[in-house]
C-alpha cells in the first residue's frame, strides 16, 4: 500500500514536471527562441520519468507540450462531436419551424382580415422555399439540414391561401398559377432536374427571399404601422437562419449557395423584426409585451381610436335622450 502511494506521488510529481517543461517549450516555440541544452535535458529527463511508470505510458505529444491522453483511473474522455451537435440543432430548428407561421395564420383567422399582408410576399416565399427544398434534396443532404424548410414550405402555402381568401383574390388566375407551380415542382423532383438548374434555382431562391419581405417592409413603412406580419415569426426566422449558418458549415460542407441564402434571410428578418418593434413601440406607443402578443390579442391602435371616436359622437345623442 505504501509503495503504491509512493508510486502515485511520483507519477503526479513527474506529470507536473513534464507540464512545466512543456509550457516552457511552448513559450519558446511561440516566441521563436531556442531552448538551451540544459532546458532540453530537463525536458527529456522529465519525459523519461513519466514514461517509466506503467500506469502512465499513453501520452499525446502535440508539438507544443505533453498532455495525458487517458488519465489513470478515468478511462477515455469523451470528445464533443460537432457534427452531432449540428444535426441536433437542425432537428431543433425543424421542430421550431412548426410554430413559425402559425401566429400569422391565427391572427388572420381571428381578425377575419389579411389587409396588413401582401399576397406577393407569400407567392415569393413559397417559390423561394420550394427551390431550396429541391436543391437540398437533389444534393443528397441529410434531412436535418433542411427539415425546417420543408415544414415552412407547407406553412407558406397555407398562409398564401388564407391571404388570397380573405382579400377576395381566389380566382381562375390564382388557381392557374397554383397548377403551373405544382407541375414545375413535380418535374424538378421526378425528372430529376439537372444540377445546373437546381443550382440556378437555389441562387434564385435567395433573390426571391429578398424580394418576398421587401413588399412587407415597404407596406409597413407606407402605413407607419407594424402591419399584420407577426413579430414572433420574424424573430424566430432570424434566429433559425443564424443557427442554419452554423449547421450548413457542419452538415453541407459550407455550401456557398445555402450560406448566402440564410445570410440574406437573417438580415431581412432581423430588419422586419426591428421595424415591427419600432412602429409598435415608438410610433403607436404600445408596450413591448403588447407588440409581441399582437397575434393573440386585439392591439390595433387604429381600432381603439375608431371606437373612442364613435363613443364621442354618440355622447351628445345620449345627453339629448
């Protein structure tokens, strides 16, 4: 027992000596200095003492020092797998995308109106997301790399129909555009489309995504109002794009097409989110909670003003009566 304790103490002291000498070597290498003969001898001696112990033979020399690879009694230390983290984040974003456009749908149905939304925004969004889906699928990327895009493609199509319905724009032209769009998607998936075509579609997706939010930004600026676009949707979209920049690097080999698309989408959604907060808080004088909860509560200032005006107009009539 005493011998084991002495051996453990000797191993510990030797490890400290090796660590100290390795730090000196690292400093010397980093500054370009040359080690003296004495320092090199001390380093070799410490290294020999450490290796003489049967319980500490496995070391990892990295050129700048010596670090134990498997410390005695602890076994192999787990190393973080960046790819697994990226895949987990990908599925997390996919799950979160289930709620991305839900607030907008709830607001439109609750209000029975879609006057604060533009139909062109949702046509462009649907085309943009579909191009991204086809590109990722044709490249054979894992589902976790574009799961949320598939989900929000379906959600965008639902919002498109809702906006068209409440704006009274369901017509033969609308149905014809839908048929042409469906036929193009079927051809791209069944053919399949040439790689050059899908790459062009992904490049066009970035342009479409940029153009999709511009009409909404311009409408809000013209009306000096947050509009009916959900701040929750804009915020979640910006967050999701930021995460997608990381997962694209890890799972899609830093695909420049995807990085460009997510980067532009991040900037536009961040700008829309900031615009909604600005008009809601600074212009309309509402609280942050009121602006963020606008999807489930009646927070239109214009409606409140109209109600107050009606009450003022009716007050003289009540007095006469």
